[in-house]
C-alpha cells in the first residue's frame, strides 16, 4: 500500500513538472530577427527622435536616432514597447512590425494631452521693474506743492552738507507759500474728520445755548478744545463739558468785575 502511494506521488510530480515545462517557451539565437522601423507623430507625421525601444522579456532594448529610426534584434514572438516623453506608451508585436514589405515599418505615437481646468491668478504685489531702476515711494503731495529741494523738512545737519538748498528751503518765498498751502490742506482734512464727532449740534445739546450765546460758546470751544483728530464721541463730550464749566466761571467773573 505504501509503495503504491509513493509511486502515485512520484508520477503526479513528474506530470506536473512536465506540464510547467510545456508552458515555458524556449528562445534560440538562430530564431532572432532584425527588426527595423521608424517612429513618427500620429498627428503631424514628423519623426520622433530618441524614443525608448524596449523588449520586456530581456529587460533591455535600444533608442531611436534623431530621425526616429531604430534597429533591434528580437524573437518573432516578442512584443516591443515604445516610450517617449509627452507621448503615450505603445506596445507592438514583432509579427506586426515585420509584415511591412519595405523592411522599415512606421510606428505612430499619439501625444499624451491632459485637459486642465482654467486657473485664474491674481497678484497684489508691486509690478516687477524690468529696467532695474529703483521705484520710489508714492507721495500724496500734489506736484505743484512739492518742494524743489527736499521731500520733507531737512535736518539741521543738512545745513553743513548742502547749505544752499537748506537756506533756499527756509528762506525762499515760493517754498514758504507751498508749505502754507500744505498746512491749510492738512488742517482742512483734520477738521473734516473731527467734525464727525465735534460740531454745533453736539455743543448745543450739551450746553443748552441757542442763538448768539451758542455762537459765543462755540468760538470759545474752537479756541480751547485741544482735541486730537482721532478723538471719539466720549472724548469730545467730556471736553465740551469741561469747557462749559470754564466758560460759565469766566462769564460769572466778567459780570462781577463790571
């Protein structure tokens, strides 16, 4: 019984080995053929140079020349793979390539194109100066009011390094008129900002004055309020109440002295 089992196992092993051997294909040097071809673009029909020509069975191959031509030794049962940048890989059996009667087959590769969604790019930085010239800072001062000598008030040390410009800046009539005009513009802007929280209606509401009495108190407030441009409503009302106390005391004192 044991001998029969051993005999059966040996026979089964032999049959399996024979089956696997039958599936393997043997390649012989004398069966190799020279495969020639040229790789061209499928759309433009122009030659594609330096394409990889690979036979995966031997894990090797060659590369086309600048005109897209190649020559390689392969078995008739091989399949050649063609790879190139920007093109889709292509696998072609050797049997199809050697069917060409002229001896040089034409293999086409299609370009690998990827459709991308549109991208919108927005920049907020300064433009690049392509001329290499430094870009100065923007100035809010009108051109006609800019100084002919300095962008801002010169320091005392400038009198030693550039005395003529320093004296012209301080003594020139035109320069003085420009500075006076600029101060007036700045004062007007400051007043526009402050008037949002400091105005006649607020003074009347706090003081209760009307008519000429309101006008007189408002003049007093304008002369002594000393409010900053960025003063808020609380600061303004507090200061008006302080001025009202001073104004009433001054009025009482003036009446008693008469």
